[in-house]
C-alpha cells in the first residue's frame, strides 16, 4: 500500500512539474497547473468509476488492471473477496454435512425460529408430519394441533418428552422432545414410538389380565383355608402352623393382586374424566380412623391438622383416598409402637399440601429417587415383617401425576420421614 502511495505521489509531482514547465514556456503557469490538476482529478474519478463498476458486477472476475495506489486497492479488495469466498464455501460445506447427516436420521428433526415457525426440517420430519416446502415460516401449531402438544409447546417446560398420536396416521404414536437453543429458537426431535407403545400396552394388558385371572382361584383357596381354620378340626401343631402361614400368604397375595389391579387401572384409564371437587377434611378423617384401627395394639399417636375444613381438590375421591391412605398406612407399618404420626393439610402460594410425618426408623436419602419404583424396598428384611406389597408408593406417584401433583420425600435415619403431596391445582376453599 505504501509503495503504491509513493508511486502515486511521484506520478502527481511529475505531472505538476511538466505542467509548470509548459506553463513557464507559454507564460501561463497557473493555468497550466490548474489544467494538470483537473486532468489528475478526472483520472481519479475514472478509477473510482472502474472500482465501482467492478464491485457492482463482482462475480469471479479478476479486478481491472491498474497501477499505483489504485492497483494496490484493487488487489487488496480482490484478496479480501477471495478469502471471504473461501470461508463461505467451507461454512457451506459444514452446513451441507450437518443437513446430510440429519437427513439420514430416522428421527424427524425440525428447527423453529423464535416465533415458533418452521425454519428447517429433515426428510423424516416431512414423512412423519407431512410438511411441504411451502410450509416454511408457518407456525408448527398449525400442523400439530393436539391440545396436549399445544400445551406442552406453550408451557415451555421441556424436561420430559411428550407422546401423542400422530396427526397424520392415527395408528402411529409419536414422541416429541423440544430443546431450546440460540435466541429462543427451538429444535424438535420427533420419534416414531408406535412399536414401543404397543409393547407397553401389551405389558399393561398382560398385568391387568393376569391379576384378574388370579383373583378367582385365590378367593377359592382363601375361602377353603378360612373354612378349615374355622371348622375347629383337630390338627397337629405343625399343620396348625402351616395353615396359619397359608392364610397369611394368601392374604398377602390378595393384597398384591389388588394393588396390581389398582396400578394398571391408573395406567390404562384416561385421567380427568371423573374428576369432581373432593372435600379433603372428611376424606382425611376417615383415613385417620382406618389408620387408628390398623395401628391397634401399637398404640401410636395419630393426629390430623387441617388448615381449613372446606379445602377441596378437583379429582377422583377413590384415587385420592388410595394415595393418602397408602402414605398413612406406611407410616403406621414402619413406625414402632408408641410412635407419633402427624397428618397435616394446608395451602400456600396457590398450592395444596398434604404431609404425613412419622418418627419411625427413617432411611438414607440415597433411596429417595427409587422409592416410587415398583417393588423397591429400602430393606428386604424390614418389609417382610410389615406385609407390604412394594407397590404402595408407585400407586401414590401415579395418582398424584393424574392430579397435577408430585410427591416430595425427606427422611433421616433414626429420626423419621416426611412424605408430602404437593398439588399445583388452584385450591378451592369455599
Ligand atoms: P411397601 O408395600 O413395601 O410398603 P411402598 O411402595 O409403600 O411398599 O414403600 C416402599 C418402601 O419405602 C418400603 O418398603 C419401605 O422400605 C419404605 N418406606 C415407605 N414409607 C416409609 C416410612 N414411613 N418409613 C420408613 N420407610 C418407609
């Protein structure tokens, strides 16, 4: 650039010197210098015009030939342009590669802009949801109108994926997982989970059918065992012990079957259709007297504190009874004789809370994430004496899910445990 500049300066000086000499010869130095300057300005303007023309029609054409400062300018702009072109090409190659990879995916991938409108999608998304190229820029809600998707999309709580029937093929089941990125843009991954859904359905049906089928033979066996024990038959002590054990085990099996049936009903029936306002205080009073009966000779102190007598929740009374009663029954089962069990109902920040606190043995916090899994027990030995089925907390979790609620658990070894149901429904307190 500096070399070009000194060449240009020399060129100007030579021009002005020649003009001055010619002016001296004709005795018109000023006019000659003016004419020389005019000539130089005209040449400059011509170079600017060439530069402008080249910039306007800049394809791959090399810059116009020039010397001095203009030659340098043309060359530098040309190199800058080449570098940008190379960077653009390598970026385009990366974009093409990403698009090729996501095109090969079996899962649908959809990119939405900040307004929730379609920006880009891969062929699988096109196949699963029937998009056309003309749909770019349209809102995704126009294509997936299922109320649960609209809710999921608008609530913005994308921690868990959503499963709904396909809007295009009703027999298919799709799973949607949304992730935010960039400036409030969203990426949706759509997966065809029809096969998994069918398997899950089969599992649920199998458990429900087996439980129902086992109920009748078990009732017959229990009936005969009871008749035998009531008949006062003269049995030898080992046979009496055996009969006693058989009765205990058949009772336990019947509890297990009932819990399995309850759980599969919770999993398979649509929630919400039978929801009515449920007054909580009378429900808890009846659970309290059931717990007192269960506690029997253990002589535990069972208390109930209700913040309001009129507090209501929208839900199924039967399901809520089952959830609350499972928590209270656990407290009675695991708390030793003369222990304390406190039931409490209150509302705060637009939520309803129900807690069961006991001063039983408690458990290590490492068990908390697993407690609501079926058949999970803190200690096998602890459970064998209590006759639990291992399904109680799984039932509680399902009931709460169906009532916009969640279960919070805290416990300390040797101090006791607190199980709290938190309902995010707006409480009704007439
Ligand atoms: P179970 O029928 O075995 O009671 P649950 O699903 O109701 O099954 O409970 C799972 C496990 O959680 C129990 O086996 C027990 O180890 C533990 N648990 C539940 N409630 C309490 C409690 N109040 N105190 C101590 N441990 C508890």
